[in-house]
C-alpha cells in the first residue's frame, strides 16, 4: 500500500503545526510570569502572535499556489505555441504581481497586529 505524496505532505504539515502549537507555551512562559508583559494578559498576547503567524502563513499560501499554477500554465502555453511567448510572459507577470500584492497585504496586517496593536 503506497501513501500518496499529497497525504504525506498533509501529515507532515499537520505534525509541524501541532509541534509549533505544543511548544508555544515555552515562548510565552516569561509573559505568564509577568516579566515582560507590561500588564497585558498573556492569553491576549498569545492570540495576537498566533493570529499574526497564521494570517501570514495562510495569506502566503494562496498566492504561492496561484503563482505556481500561473507559471505552469504559461510555460505549457509557450511550449505549445512559442510565437505567443511575449504576450504570455507579459500577462503572466501582471498576474503574478497582483497575486504577490495579496501576500503583501497579509504581511501588512500581520505587522499591524504585532507592532501597532493597542492591546500590547
């Protein structure tokens, strides 16, 4: 019985996520003791950090998959019809720039959560 590559990747991804969640209590131990929290509830800080990390991770996942599909489609199109390579390249680069802007928006939101948050 062979396990497909997708199932293997999903299991590894879930295992990594669980490992990060289980080890995050060590990172917040100092705040729980009241050393560096500045009066902020450690649960709120944990939610902010997890929200920023998950938001950036998920915000980069979608554009990353989309960019891979776009480049794959453009390469296949150029291989089938080399005379359209210039037009395909221009359209692909424009689409990639728009997809990358979504990841940049996710980064901005994560940075706002981390550094310009009124709860911290």
